[in-house]
């Protein structure tokens, strides 16, 4: 299962409860490294796959491959 989650303007206090719960429920977090750093407190026990700028296609392909394997991704 693959979810796409908006994390807001950068402060965890501005995230929706649904976004926080979705991140907590994930097996794996896939995202742009700057944004994954913003939610680091929620992902300490998660596998985090992060890439830099201009790697959006590769990041999406990796996420889709993992979802096909039955992983819960956010």
C-alpha cells in the first residue's frame, strides 16, 4: 500500500493528525532527504529511503516496487 502524504510547511505541529498517524503506521518512508529530515522524530524506528533533488523518478519507482512487494509506504 502506498500513501502520498503532505507534511505541511515544516513544523510537525502544523501536520494533520491523519498525516502523523499514516507515518507512524508505515513500514517504510520514501522521500526527498530535506523533507524526511523534517519528520525524523516520527521515523526513528522506520526504514527511510531518501534521495536528493532531481531523483523524483527513481524515488517513485522504488516506492512502487516496494508497494508491489506488500510493504506499507508513506
